């Protein structure tokens, strides 16, 4: 038992500091010693909580959720009134998008068929859209603890909390703002537009019992409240973790054992299968982008992705480089052999936990079967028939 606990502590320590810890080399050799001695990996994964925490100043109420949902689908939030949150986070694709990198402003069409209208002077959004599903739990640790006010957001964790996150795409030129308004003008413009629509005035008043309820802060709060209802905490894996031994098959259980043994769990830990930390793993660049995306602190580090609901959310990785789980696993196999797929990221720069990875072809099939137990289909797929602005629901996706 003592070794097991020790390894657990090492793993935690490594993953916490893997990017910045000056004692990197020392930690590495600790982990390697354990690898050789065929240790049993501590299981740090667990079911997602049945309830969601909200910030103290933004409790969940049905009024707020209903308002947030309409705002999520309403392109009134975008400069040219052509893009809604749902353009890139659509329930038909698990609240993500069936594209490698996003097209926001001046785009037309849905998912893989979406393209820029011509003429066009708007660049691609440089990253792959995360799913909004379970972002209510971003930052959750191995003990199922998390603070919604501090929840890490984006591939490079540049923003904290769903409330703050919701305002960022509105301000981003290529995502929703466009060129008509500046970054400092757009939020006031959006609030003025919402104020001119009586249904929104009434819904903000009902959702927030305060004077001047229709303001930027409450816009973020309403959208965040809706997002906190988009959770899948009853996947077959969750049922298994809550004691239903038959919820996942014998071969899926074997896949889970392989997942732990080969070292995936070192980063994909906790109930979200993510440590929410930055790691350098050298994903190949996306050719559509004019310059490489160097990620967090320009070190090509990105946040560990959650492994929940992968069935609904291909393609994978921060730039959608891989369109199937087979391709992802082949990539990790290369890493396992010390091969870099990104010339800008030499293998010396890899995260120490990647160097501990020990994956071969025979584990791939079982691991992919296991990952399928993490899909949960029970999320809100109902799309509003109309939005208060009268604009096309979800933006120019039809
Ligand atoms: C043009 C496509 C597009 C639109 C429109 C868009 N998003 Fe996103 N969203 C993305 C992309 C791409 C990312 C990842 C960006 C990054 O990490 O740098 C993202 C990330 C997120 C995340 C972070 C999830 C996580 O786990 O960190 C949330 C939450 C989110 N979006 C919600 C919204 C909301 C709310 C709106 C509307 C106000 C919106 N998005 C509009 C493309 C879009
Ligand atoms: C060193 C930490 C680390 C280890 C070990 C690791 N991963 Fe990852 N994983 C990441 C990071 C970081 C990302 C996001 C990388 C990016 O997009 O740049 C990721 C992304 C993924 C994705 C894409 C999910 C999505 O929605 O885009 C899958 C699938 C995945 N990992 C599976 C695995 C499997 C299976 C293993 C074991 C063979 C594994 N990972 C081992 C850190 C790790």
C-alpha cells in the first residue's frame, strides 16, 4: 500500500509542476524507477458529481437558465448579427463543432460544410472549439473539489470561470465581433441592442432582481447558468463508479486497466479525465494557419483535454489535427517511441509524463473501447424555435 500512495503523490506532483518545475529531471527519474517495478496505478478517476456548484453570486434559477439558453442561440450577440454561440457549440455535435478550427464572422453553413462567404477578410479562429458539455466542472480535482469562480477556461487557461469566458468570444474579432465595432465598443452595443427588445428586458428583470438588470455582468451570468445545465454525469463509466459493476463490459474494463497502465491516467485524471494543467506533447500544426500556434507561454503547451463525450466531438486536439481516436492513439504511440510529429517541438521539450508513456499497438483497441464508456447522451438537445431578436436561430448555419 505504501508504494501505491507514494506513486500517487509522485504523479500528482509531476503533473502539477510538469511545465515549470525546475526540479524536472529529478522527478522524472523517480517516476521512471516506479515504471520499471511494475507498480499498480492508483485510480484517480471517479464519477462526476450529481450536483453542480455555482458561484455564490450566480445561483442557478430556471429564469436565468431560460434566458441564457436564448442568448446562446441568438446571433444578436455578434457584431454583424451572423454568429451565435451555438454556431460553434451545437447540440448536434455534442456542443462542439465538426470542424478542425472554427469559422466565425462572415461564415455560412454548418460544421464541416461551413465556409467563408466571399469576399472575405476574416481569418479562421485558430483553435478547435471545446464542447460546452461538463465545462461546469472545469478545474475539478481528484477529490471532486472545484471552485466555479476559478474554473480554468480555454486551451491555454487564459480565462477563469464560465461567467468571464462567455464575454470573450463576443469581443474576439474573428469569432463574433467582426470589424464593424472595436473591442471596447462591442459589449455596450450588444447591451443596447438587447435593451431594445422587450422580451429580453422582461427576462433580465425576472432573472435578476436588481435595478438596471440588463447589463454586461448579467449577460455573462445568464449564459453561464445555462451552460451549467449542460452536464453528462450519468455515462456508463459514472454508473460503474457508483457501483453498477455491469455497466461496462469486461473488455472495456480491460481497456481501463491498459489506460492506467500505459500512463494515460497521469494527465487524464479525476472525474473529468483531465488535470487541467499545461503539457507539451507536440501536436502537429494545422496547415490552415499562417503562423504556428505556440500555445501557453509560447512553449507549445496546451491544457489536458477532458476525455468525456469524445464520440460526439471529433476532430480532436487544440487544432483538430486528428479526426479519429485511432489517429490520436497512433500519435501517442509515436510519442511513446520518442518520435516528435511537430518539428518545432523537439522531443527534449516533451513533458516528463509523456516520456513515461508506454503504449504499443496492442493496447489501442481496448483503450478506445474503454473511452466509449465516457459518453453520456442525456444532455439538452432541444433547440429554441425562435430567438427574441427574430434573427436566424444559431446564426448563419442553415
Ligand atoms: C466561431 C466559433 C465560436 C463561437 C461563435 C463561440 N465559441 Fe466558444 N469556443 C470556440 C473555440 C475555438 C474555443 C477554444 C478557444 C481556445 O481555447 O483558445 C472555444 C471555447 C469555449 C469555452 C471553453 C471551454 C473549456 O473547456 O475551456 C466555452 C465555455 C465556450 N467556448 C463557450 C462559448 C459561448 C458561451 C459563446 C457565445 C457567447 C461561444 N463560446 C462562442 C469557438 C467558438
Ligand atoms: C503528459 C500528459 C498526457 C498524457 C500522458 C496523455 N495525454 Fe492525452 N492529452 C494531453 C493534452 C495536453 C492534450 C491536449 C493537447 C493539445 O490539443 O495540444 C491531450 C489530448 C488528448 C485527446 C484529445 C481529446 C479532445 O477532445 O481533443 C485524447 C483522445 C487523449 N489525449 C487521449 C490520451 C490517451 C488515450 C493517453 C494514453 C495513451 C493520453 N491521452 C496520454 C495530455 C496527456
